[in-house]
């Protein structure tokens, strides 16, 4: 099964995303902050879904930077999808190496379809 890490400080949101992705056959670990996501990351991790705005003024973009810099146990080329309710974060997200930016709210199937498409193109599925 494809391992996905969902990083969102909103437990309701991360639980919903986890459930929907699991229904589509993914193995999902939900994390509420960068530290727990870095701890959960492994060579088996194929994608991250990261909320741009995390608790206590933290940014999900810091985790994106860490992944792309090779500072996690996940591969630097691991797919990263940034989600946010603020469309102004899209350019920065993409410039930092995100594979996709999804503006919240997005249709429930959009995330699963996006992950499948990104991983299929990258040959990792």
C-alpha cells in the first residue's frame, strides 16, 4: 500500500482526509505538526499532504523545505501537496517545490485523484 502522511493541526480535518484516502486504498498516517511528520517519514513514504497553516504560527512550508533539503527520512523527491484556504500561498508553495497546491475547500475526490496522478507520473505507485 502507498504510504501518505497528512499534516494538519485540525484533528477533524486530518481524520476526514485520512478516512477518505484510506477508502481509496492508501495507507495514511495523520500528524498534527512538523516534528511528528518528520518522525513518521520513512523511505516508504510516497507523499505528504500538508496544510500551509499549522498551530502556534507554524507553517507547513517549513516541512516542505525540510523534505526538499533532505532533512527527513523521506526521499527528497517525495510528492508534496500543500493545502490552504489562502490562494496567495500558491506561488510560494510551488516555488519551494510542492507538486501541487490545493485551495480549500476542494472536492473530496480531488485529493485522491491528484495523489494518484502525481505518483503515477513519477512512477512510484
